[in-house]
C-alpha cells in the first residue's frame, strides 16, 4: 500500500534519521519530489537510507558513474531531486555508510555548507535591501510593502544562519581538526 507524506526538512541529517525511523516502522521510501515522500509497506527495518548532495545533478555523467559504482555494491538510488540523491541498502547486507574517510565526509559537508551559505546570504541581502527601501519610503511619507517583505526574509536568513550555516561550519572545523590529528 502506498503512503504519501508531505514534510519539509532543512537539515539533511534529520531527514535521513526520519527516513530510517520510517523504515524501522515498515515504511520504505520509494520516491521523492519537493516535500513529498512516497512510502510503501515493507518488512520493518528492511532498508537503511542515506542522502547525499552530489557535485552535479544526478544525470550528469560523473554522477552517473558514481551512482553506478554504488549500485554495484548493493546500493539502490531511490530518488533524486536537483543534486540531492536518496539511496537505500538492505539492512541485512551490513552497515551502509557513504563516506569511508574524513576527506569524503568533509567534502560532503562543504558542499552542503556552500549551498546553504549562498541561500542564506541571498535571503539576508534581499531582506536587508527590502527593509531599508521600505524604511526609506516610509520616511518620505509613502506606504511601503517592502518592510513587510524584508523583515520576514531577514528573519529567515538569520534562522538559516544560526540554525544551519554556523552549525555546519563548526562540523567542518571539527572534521578538519580530526583530519590534522590523524595525519
């Protein structure tokens, strides 16, 4: 039986954890599109899920080569959305980790960090610009919609900054320190 769940995540690690919790309950994800997950009934705990932000979209030749390599090891690509790819592997086949070393994990965190950093900067710049424009228009006696648009965008930018960008930056810094210790 198919189940459709609509849910949004900003943190891919929380999303991955949730997918694995759903799999433990006997719901295997079979498809994804923006905030829409499709699940099918399965044996509880049959699959382990992992998410990865690729350097290129999933249909790019380099990405296809990488995905093909993973499929040779028993990993299945369940869905792809832009550069995000959803993988699963049968739990009975053993542990499923996409990153075998610090460098690969560091590379993934840096890709995720760069994505969120660009979006956060855009939100903050657009929010700040709209807010300043609106304040300027209000001071000159005009009614401005810009303040009402700018303030929420600024707030969203700050949420992204403190909720995602800075924590990712700290994880990257810890991994780099761990890498230095290992060398």
